[in-house]
């Protein structure tokens, strides 16, 4: 793990829908800054809901990788049962 990864804000769990959506915005910012890349995804980070406002999948995940050291982080949400997290893998 490198100095960039030490500054990542992780979440052991999401306590609300807004908490999860805020985390997705945070991941999008990390991806756009050039130091990280989304390497796996269930769907596009800005398309987790369809045009009807429903979740696109029962479980949604995005894996982010540090371009400097290769550390991976996974954001996972269970949209059917509730819950999720953003942690190192």
C-alpha cells in the first residue's frame, strides 16, 4: 500500500441510501483524479438506477485499483436486503 491509499476513506457499512450514493461519488472522484482505476463493475458508477428509479441489480459492486501500488478496494451494496461496504481487498 502506498501513501495515496493511506488517505482513502473506507466504510465498514452503509447506514443509508445516501451514504452509499455519497460513496459512489467519492469513488468517481478517485477514479477521475488519475491515481485510481475502476477495474471491475456490475454497472456504470453513474447508472446504478434505471430510468424508473429502480436499482439495476440486487447486488452492485465496483472495484477500484491504485495505479501506483496495485492495492484494490471494493464497494459493494446489497440493494435487495440492504447493507454494503467500501473496503480493501
